[in-house]
C-alpha cells in the first residue's frame, strides 16, 4: 500500500511563505510522478505543480515564479515551496503520486493540508 501524508500548511499573511511537504510510505518515491493539487471551497480541484521522475517541473500559470516543487527521493519526500503568497492561494493542498505499469495507471492521494492566506 502507498500512503501520502502532507504537512506544512497553516495561516500566513499575504506576501509570506510556506513550505509544504509530502512523505510517501509503502513504496519508493523515485518510481512516481509527483504533484501538488489544490481545491478551494466551491471550486474544482486544480493541478498546481508537477515534477516527473526525471525532475522536470511544470506549474499552473497563476503560481509560476512564486512556487517551486522539488523532490528528495532519499527522504521519500516531495516539497512545495510557496513564496509571495496571495489570498487567492487559499485552499486545501493535496499531494498526488502517479505511476504507470504495464500500460495501467495507478494514482494515490494524500488527505490534504489547509493553507490560508490573509490579506
């Protein structure tokens, strides 16, 4: 079984920073594409950032130049460094792992961590 546990959320003022962490257990992180999603009340869940097994990262336009996703396979952990936070970033942030094996996709989700940015 694969389990993902997020941490690092909290309340921060606009312009501040937070670093989220997601620790994986039950498998080695290196075999997964890792991503951060977020969902605000009344909104659809959206992909925020993704980092592939090869280390290539991509971001939604609204967080480019402010957020950085990284991975430390030795620690089985993926991070999301969030700088210059805005109230619009307020959401529950979810860690996601994806793997393809024999042309079948496997998806795993964390339980989420709340990020609240005040004005």
